[in-house]
């Protein structure tokens, strides 16, 4: 059996798109004959990242990672992230003449407006240069959308390949019983994502909309926003069937973020028959057909209201095109032998 080593700086308990992609693809890859080992911060001494405490940062991981490389002797190596583990893996692969692939998930340039006026903004330009340098060593760099591929190519990135993400359409199925169970005033407009500045939750909460505003998620901005917008309903992070049950009472999902490179919440909402209102930007424009399964517009309020007219069956039809099985199959095709 061929061995695949995946290196990621993002892992439990942070359930973001990176973690979900690894966890959904892994069973499919193993069915196809790949023995998958995931190297994550939980295997090392680590400390919580100051912006996101649920993200652990591995401390000086190079020596242990070198031993893991030797012990597993992987046939394929994939580096998911550009944290301390990702940099250590890149350095070891270069030193040992090992080929690897990488993924590009977070497009930092999109964060410039979000963090305008904050010290972190001045780090974005040099960070973008570092990312281009980091991925230049990969034989292939995997991105989730055609739009992101084109944008990165304009910035000088090379050897980019598109591998779309997916959605579990067997889990994300609307549960009609939950629509009545939560007793929310209709229509229900929902934001479900991390409650953090880069996701722009307050842009959603400011909208003048009828019915109920529902916030599914948690994060550093939740406490402040919950106090500032007492008429909105905040229910925290939800996972699995509990998340589906909350989504089943939603009429429209609103995605105010302008920083998504894909946005897994879009196909998850669509799978539950929920149209999505979003800005016409990278991520949403790659997964939403305007006027068919959602509405793309700079006027997010009007987009949300227009979504009330969308056919729910069309939303479900779109979601069925996003399969984790096909995503894993394409991912496997893009891997390269570590020793070529």
C-alpha cells in the first residue's frame, strides 16, 4: 500500500475548511489504496495562537518531523498549510531531495480591508511574498477554485492546479421537523461561520431584514456582537446533525465575507435547500449561479430578500455537484512521488 503524509498546522478542535477537507478526503483515499498519515500540532509541543486560541502552534517541530518522515517513509507528501509545521516540512523535503505538493487556502490580500488601520495590515505584503516563495518549491500547488488560480497566476505563482472542495450531501439534508421545532419568526436569515472580523458578521447583523437573524458559530467577536445586537439569535458552534437541524429552519443564508477562497458554508447551505446571498467575489462566484441558487450583489440586503424567491430544489441540485469523493479522486491524481 502506498503511503501519503499530510502535514497541517490546522487541526482539532478548529473545524475549518482545511480540517474538514482532510477528514472527508482521507476515507476515500484509503479506499483507493493510500495509507494516510496526518501530521498535526497535537503530535508536538505547542501553544495557542493569540488570534485563534483553538489553533495550536507546534514549537520547533523539525527534529521530530524528521523522525516521522524516516519512520513513515511516505511515497507522497502533501503540505496543507504554511505554519511552523509546514515550513519545517518544506525545509526537510528540500534538504532531503523529496518532492511534495502543497495547498493554498488563505488569500491574505483579501484581508487588507478587513484589518485596515491595524498593525497586522502592514504584514500582509511581505507575507504574500513569503507565500509565493513557500509554494515555489512544490511540484504542484492545489487551489480550490478557478478564480483563485487566475488571481495567483497574475501574482507570479506557478504550477497551480484546481481541486474543488465538497459537501456531505447525505448529512446536509433539510429536516422539515426542525423548521417547526426552533419556533423562530419567519423568514429566517442566517450567518453561519466563524464570528471573526475577516468573516464580516457585523455586515450581516446591520442589515434591515424582516423576521429573524440567526448566527450559527462562535469566535472572538461573538460576545461583543451579541451584546450590540440583542435582537439577533446567537446559538454558537453547531456540528453534524445539530448543525443540519438549525439550518433546516433557515430560509436564506447570508455570506457577508469577502475573504473566502471557496467557502464551504455555501455548498452546505445549498445541500439543505437554502439559497445564498453573497457579494460577487472570489469564492461565492465560483459556486453560486446568480439568480438560480443564490444572489450575488454588493447590495446584500436586497440579495437576501431576492433569495426568498429562489427555488429550493435548484439549490439542492447545485450542491449535488460538489462531491467529496470526486474531490478526493482529483486530489489523489495531483499527488507526485516523493522520490522521483
